[in-house]
């Protein structure tokens, strides 16, 4: 059967089970969008290509499937780069399809030409420039395989316009032949046994869980290991929800704005069982002072991560789900012949830390609205089945601290790259992936303004997300650092609270807008937002502009230098504890 390159590309996407793609047409990809008219694949026209990439990320994170975004050449392709880089840092499976100028024009600085494969080389797992229409099926098959296996990540496929128009004989490969790409999924049994021996001997172990556990969809295996061993569990920003916060041994997020219990437990531990983590700077603080007395078991699908920042006493290369399952198996079989050390005193100490040093704030009656109170009330209203998506900034840290996550893949955020503007389009993609779930975006007034145009997409495509704007009239995290480290010299961090008017903005985009400036109005506004089922709803929460995120480990300091904040300095009884 003879087909065009565009038709072959669409048929290839269908073969890979693609249900939806996010993107914007343009000159060189018009043949592709024309072919999509004859496909069952849902096309969601975003208002910016960055929004398309973030929406594909949100879709991928909640479904476990590969997200797909499409853009034209030149500025269309370059507008995807932030989203591609974000997916790369957070190991999100993504395939980005870009158009390119005709092959004969490549290298001539043709209209809307950009070397997108060169530009994205550092932030993709792999990328392709397709030069023959007959290669399209093979390339798409390989792209989806690479994006979704091993350590997941983005793959870019760049297709010139003449290749999209060229004729080919349709075919589709049964598999892939990539001799240089062989992810090691199964852990080495000897390494697992050595890890099990360390776990049995440890008196102060901590399970240090990262985004790799989320990408491996390994929540049940994690819970089985934690239950078997009784180890306290810390979940990094991208792993929130993989272990239930209601479990007594759940310590929450570690690191710069982590809970006191999580940070201190890691510092005082004698063994870190690190699964799917990078030992990144936000978690470790000053690396030379991080958990100095702890042995390290480090398991990761990516061998390049092991030993990169912290030497591992037992390195394990393998899929997080397989590693956890093997550890449970070995520990279970050897339980009677090799009984574990008593970690009861350690568990009691950890519980004391949790009880004595929770994350705190005070919502005074009649006082300024506190952002933590808003976020806590959102969590109580939406329940465990909702999906929470955040932008980047103070609101992101408060969301991790004050929301309770008991369900895997109920949390979507930008971790490694820290991309402001991620929240709204990612929530849009998450809602497309899980249409029956309540999807609530918690965003900042700085973050949301970078991608707020996607409200139009939500209205037109009937994607009824809820958006809480934590409006503190500042770039909040910037302001916090300026107050603490720059002698309160507030340079370019103020955002007028009424520009834009978020109620009018929501209405202009066809949605519902609400405004709240007191604690009494929080719960009714959330309830009203949950009633809106056909269009997006924004709630503009006017909160205390001087509120800061605590606990905090200052940059360059050891985690032992954690600052609890003014609520503890005051020594008063507090409301709204973690």
C-alpha cells in the first residue's frame, strides 16, 4: 500500500497506541496535520508549544504512557525545548515530533529553519533527523521504545517537509534492533544479597525513594519492602505519593525544604537504601556533610547515576520495581536464618521527631490569609483520588509539605529543571489522561503568567481543571532569598496583585473566576470550583506576601544547619500542623 510520509507517520503513531497529541500546526507540518484529520488520534491545539510539551508530560506522568507533542520548524521547535529539557531532567517518557524545512534547504538558513536535533542533543535520550520517508515507521518504533524503556525520557523526531510529502510503501516493524541500547532491567542477584545483608545489620536505616520508583510504577513493591523491614521512608519531590503519608514511618520530603524528620533521619542514619534517586544538591545540601555516618545502597536503572555524587557501598543497576521485588524476596527467604537488627529504638526516635517538629504555620482569625492554610484545605476537599499539579516556587514546597499523598501518581510537578509555567499545561495534560479524576493545579502568580494562555485550550477542549493561584504579589521564592540573603533588597520580585485580574482573566478565556482574601472564604470557594464541570475554574487566593517556606537548609550549608523558622523561634502553640 502506497502512502505519504505524513500518512506513514500518523499510522505509526496509531500502531504505538497514541490516543492524543498536543501541538500547533505550521508551514512544514501542514501535511502531517492534514493526515491527522483521517485518524482517531485526538488533536489538542495548544496556544504555545511549551504548553504542548508540558501537557504531554502531565499526560505521561499520570498514565505511564508516552506523551506526544508536535510542533513546526524553527520557533515552533525551539519553543518545545524547555518542555523537552524538563522531561529529560524528570525522566518522563516523551516523543516530540517536529517539522523541518525541506532537505534541499537544510543548512541554507531557510525561513523558519533551526537545527533542532543539534539544539536538543544535550536534553534528549536520542533524536532523529529523518531523510527518507521509508524510515519513518522504524524511527517512530525506535523512538517510542527508547522513550519508554530503561530510564525514561524524551526522544525528538525531526521530519523535513519533503519527506512528509514523499511516497512510500507502508510497513511497520515487529520490533527494534538497537545493538547499542540494552537497558539492564534485572538486578544482579549477588548485589541484592549484599544489600539485604546491610539492611539486616543496620540499626538506623532509611529508605530514600526518588522519582525512579514513580517512573517504574513500583509503589506496591516499595510498600512491601517498607512493611517487611519497618524502615522509615523519605520520598523526594518527584516521588511524593509513592509511599502513603498516613503510614507512621512516612517522613515526607527530604532536602532544602524537607521535613525536619526526613532531613534529620537521613543525617543520623547508618544506612541509606537509595532507590531511583540522584543524590541531587537539593536533597543533600553540602554533599561532603551529607549523611556522613551512613553506608549506601544505591539502585538505579541508569548506571551513570551510581557513584556520580555519592559513592555506593552496594551499587545495583536495575529497574526499581525489579530491585524492590528482589530485596523483598531475599529478605523474606532469609528472615529466619538471618534475623534483622532491632530498629525499634530508631523508629521511636523518628516518631518523636515527627511529633515534635512538624511543618507549622499559624492562621490567625481575621488575619492575613496564609498560603499553607489554602493548600491544606484544598487537600482536605479533593480527597485521595484527585491529581495535584503544581508550578514551581514557594507554593510547590508548601504543597509537598501540607498535602497528604496516599495514592501513587496523584502528584505531578517539575523537579529537576524547576520550570515555572509547568503547572497549568501539565494539569491540562493530566486531566486528559485521567478524565474522571479531579485535577487541581496549585500555582503561583509568577508561575501561572508564563503559560496562562492554555486556559483557552482548556475551555475550547472542555478540560475542566481547577487552578488555585497562590497570589502573594511576588516572585515568592525570589523574594524569600532576597529577604534572607540580600539584606531585603527586593529587586524585580514584585508583581502587582491586580495585574492581571485573575477573575476577569478566567472569564475572558471562557472559564469561571473566583477571588478569596480571607480564611472564611477558602472552603466555599473550593467547593464552588469543584462544582464546575465543563470549563476551567481559577481561584485567586490573596495570601500573606511575607510568608516564607520553612524548614529551610540554606544553599551551601549542611543539612544539619536546617532552620525551622519563626513558628519555632516564637515557642508558641501553633495551629495547622503537618
